[in-house]
C-alpha cells in the first residue's frame, strides 16, 4: 500500500498501440482507492501512449523482443525490484508471458497477489505450456477470462486447476467515444473513396489466419455475382496482407475489395459500412464486434468462441459456421436483401445488447470487486 491506497501494477509484454479496453479499466477502477502503474516488459520505442497523457506512471523494462523469446531471468530481477520499490499490492498480468514473469517476480518479492488475464481460446496448447501453467497458476490468486467460452477452455486444458479460481469479466467498451463521432455516412465513404450507391460489407481485425479474412474474400466473390454494386472493406494489418490481396486478384474481385491497412479512426470508418462481417475461426471476445454492434450495424459473424455470448438472444444479424464460404455468402446476401427498416432494426437491437451488458461501467464494476476480493483474502 502507498499513500493510503492500494497499488496495482498492470503488466504487459510490449506497447504496440493504445487499447481502449485496457485504458478504460485502468482509468475507470476507483483511482481514489487504487494507484495504477503500467509496466511493459519490452523497450520504449517512443510511441504515443494515452495513459501517459492521463497522468499514469508508465514503465518500460527495456528488454528487446529477441531477448524475450526465451526465458530471461534478468526480467525477474528487474521486475521484482520495481515491485518492492513501488510497494505493489497486486500485479495484474495480461496474457501468458507477463504471467510467467509476474508470477515469479511476485514470488521473489513476497506478499504480492497475482491476477492473470486470458484473452483468447486454446492458449494452453502444448505439454510444455500445460506443465508451466501447472506450476505457475498455483500461485495465481485469480484468472480472468474475457468470455465464458475462454473460462471453460482454461479450466478444461489446465491440470488440477480449481474452477473457482477462474472468473469471467467480459470485454466491454466505452460508448461515449463511439457516440461522440459526428461524421456522416457519406463523409466517411468519401474519405475511403467509396461511392454512396455502393453496398459496403466491412470487417476489422489483424490480417492473420485465425481471423478468417481469406474465407470472407471467397464469400464476397460469390456475393458479387448477386450484388454488382457490392464492396468489401478490410481494415487491419498483419502478415497475410499481401496474400489476401493476391487472393482477391485471383478471384477477380481486387477492384471491389479495399484494404485500408491499420487505421486509428475505426469508429469513423464503421459509419461507411452497411453490414459488419466477422469471419473468425476462433475468438475470445471480439472488441471489433462490440464496436460494430454499438455503432448500430447489422452483424454477420462466425459461431465460435465468445461470439455467440455477445449475440445472446439478440436479433442483430446472423451467425454462421466458420470456414463455410457458401453459408457466409448466403448470409451476406440474405441480410443485404432486407429492406432498410429491417436492417436498421437489426442494428438497433445490437446497440441495445451492448448497452445492457457490454459497457465499460459493467467491466469496471466487476474488476473493482475482483481487486477488493483479492486484497481481502491475502
């Protein structure tokens, strides 16, 4: 404890970009009772960090990406020193590698509670990972899963893990940021070079195999045969960028598929879409999906991971099996053929669903209760 407040160190591997969900719970969890410090294992590359602007202490341990590829005991030495100097009460570790170093540094430092945050499915794939977790997770106070499907996956794939140790705190979003966007649909399309009379399917996500954009391009080629004015916008960056462009060209739809790369104005871009499509093969709980629903868009998404949990009983679009190109194309055509009022109703239903269960206030309340529970049971 420091200055009459409990001190929480949020540990991440490296700073890559400003993540709204992470920023929301750091700034949202009662700053009158808790001091929040953010620590990255990696180097400081001078990128703009919103948390620094908001007045939070941000620390970079300075280890290179290469030095973190294998176990590095110097990380534990440096991190445990910070835990002691800063009088840390809880270390909240995001994802696996920070959990390894955070758990061991807390063990060395003594009387520091560890929380591990799991964001995706199938994170315990190998026997090596299972053995590592069997040792480390015994010392972790609580494991936070971003969806019920992730929670069940963690329990199922880790030997001897107490199910009561694993709790669900669903990813949530700050609606005020989305609601502050004033750009019109026409203005958003103009920025992207899209015509007002085009019917735009859009998706947002890293360009990696698990996000399923390859299947979406195949489905779009079928859709284009039925909807000549259809366009597909793929927003995001990743190792498959060139391969996906080549696929669009091979299928004869390159001129109708727009690859925007990474954009930091996604909320503005969503205004240009008619339907949001999420073709993921696996998904813990997609922030992009929450943002699209909050923006009032009809949704077509894969029936995997935490996605059905987001839909619930809400009639906001359609779920399809992953990798099923024909079913995905059929859903895209079906929803696009609905009259405008029905499409608006789907979007409005999705927005209501987010307001009921996936707002930042809901997430912050659950995290605050988690921190208090951990501190009361030290």
